[in-house]
């Protein structure tokens, strides 16, 4: 299941996070950054937080060969761990 929820009270924080990540360079970001009024009330834009409870990958190679839907479950706990340093 995937649940989504809006965050009207934390709008400034989420907008700053989004635009800074998407456009790290301030000069590039400026023309793309939308006014906060577009994200609440009658505005048509929103920020959402999504909580994933289960995640599955479709084995496309197997499906292309057999047309048999074979999904592979993703270990969400493993994704929450810090990545391991590559061997040198």
C-alpha cells in the first residue's frame, strides 16, 4: 500500500527542500521556483509525503521471454540501511 498526505503547515520547508534538490544552483532555480500560494488553498500544486509499505519489481527480462508476471519483493529494511562502502 502507498499512503499520501499533504503538508500545508510545513509548506515552506518542503518547497525549499524540493527546489534546492532539483535545482542546486540558485540562479537556475529562481525562474523555476513557484510561489507558495500555488501550493495551498485553491492552488493546483501540492507536496506529498509517500510512505511505502511494500515494493515490488517486475522482472522484465523474464516477462518479455515468457509473458509470465514474475515480481520480486524489495527488502525495505535493507533500503533503510546506510549504503556499504565499495571495496577498494
